[in-house]
């Protein structure tokens, strides 16, 4: 992702939390882990599987504890 893409922090229209950018098996997605709403670079909507969403949440919590 370019610096311009990561410098703007849009918010989820559902829960109002900041959206995040992830690399999902080589595919760049931007979305909300709380609502499980994700967009591809060409604005295709997708959802992560429960297992992938759980792994993402676990990773986010581990990262926060390490700070």
C-alpha cells in the first residue's frame, strides 16, 4: 500500500471505528474487523471466514499486549 493509502483513516459506516488495511494471503483489503466488512482495491465487498477473523483478532490483541 502507498503512504497516501495508509495516511487517510476512514471510519466504518456501521460502528464508526477506524478501518484498517490488511494483507490477506497477498490480497490487499481495507475494512472493519468488528463488522467483518472488507473491500478489495477494486471495491469488491467480501467477508473473512470466522477462522480468519478470529486469527486477525488474536493477532491484534497480541500486538496491543506487546506495546
